[in-house]
């Protein structure tokens, strides 16, 4: 009987910690240049506002602390249409302060698939907040004489990714331009042309969200090729392209995390 009590107490403490971990926020710094003259991007992902336990105020403070040139968000804001007002409120709060560029994730497409013009309407609503949705589209940004092409691609699993269309927005007038691609699903990295994509930012995996031995959280819950190849979170190089897989801010299925603290990636480009 005493063993059962011990197990129950330990389980309760573990659940309390897992709930607590969802409230943490870590800034991860990735420097591709020793100089601070290049573009600085704050990369957010997987907001899942229905299971987001980090306040809007804390997110804004964290972003103000690092003062990025732009904010990129790689999808998964809502799970149902009821989440839209809360998602728009958060996006607008960010866009009131920073230039914000977004692309869509699988959960937006899933939530809006049976709604007339659902995805298109949601994109229009986001654009009205002052943020910019780059869904198979791009934007060229210049800083200190360097051109940066920011290319957003629709979700690989449920969206309609169009690489030719997305890369058609790329400003190729400068031979030294840096091309930064962002999309929700990491497996998009396997489709990107390395002569056009220098960097790739994505999310989707939540860093596993709840750690299990032998990477069972990926083996059981994920079908993507990259996680089965061992590319699950953080910085990697695949097919000559540098990629960063963000752990995300929110949570899916359960409002719990374990050894996968929510993050904002702060990336300093050359």
C-alpha cells in the first residue's frame, strides 16, 4: 500500500511540473554571424492559443528584450474557429510593435477545411491586424546593404504548398542575397532547392512536447521523415540547407510539457 501512495505522490508531482513547464519561456540564441549588423529574426511557432500558458505580456516583453528586426511565426495558431479571436488579439499585439510575417500550419487548415473561404478569410483577418501572411509568397528586406528574401510556404501536410510560386517572389537582383524560407512542417526541408534556400525555419514537432525514453514521443505520434531520421529539434544541416526546428510556445492535445521548454529562437543572420 505504501508503494502505491509513493507512486501516486510522484505522479502528482510529475503532472504538476509538466503543467508548470508549459508556463516557462526560454530564449535560444543562434548566431550565424559575429557581427550584429545583419538581420535579426525572432522565430516563434505553434502558438496553439487554446493551450498557451504564456501570457501575451510575457511574450511581448521577451521580444522587446531582444529587439528583433522582424518576427516570423511558423503556423498553428488555432485548433477551432472559436480560437480565432484570441489568436488575432495576440498577433495584433505583436504586429503593433514589430514587423510580423506568418505562414499557416496544419491545424489552421484542419479547423477551417469545411468553412466557406475559411482559410482565405482567416488570412484576410490576420493581414488586417497589421501582420503579413506569406503563404506561398515572399518579401525582400534590406538591411545595411544586404538583401534578405523571406519566403513563406504553406503547410506540407494539409495545405497547398507551391514552391515555384513562393520562390517567384524572390528578389534575385543581388547575387549576395540571403534566402530565408519558413514553413510549418520540417519535412519541407527535403523538398527545398538548396540553390535557392540558404536557411529554413519551421516548427510542428513541439520538441516532442513530452519526453519519453527511446524517442517514443516521436515514434508513436509523428509520421514525418525528419524526426525518424533523428532531426527533431534545434539546429541542423540537411541537403546543404541550415534548418532550425522550433519547440513552439503552445501545446497540442494536452496542456503539458516535459523536458521541452517553450521557446523563442533569436537568430542573428550575416
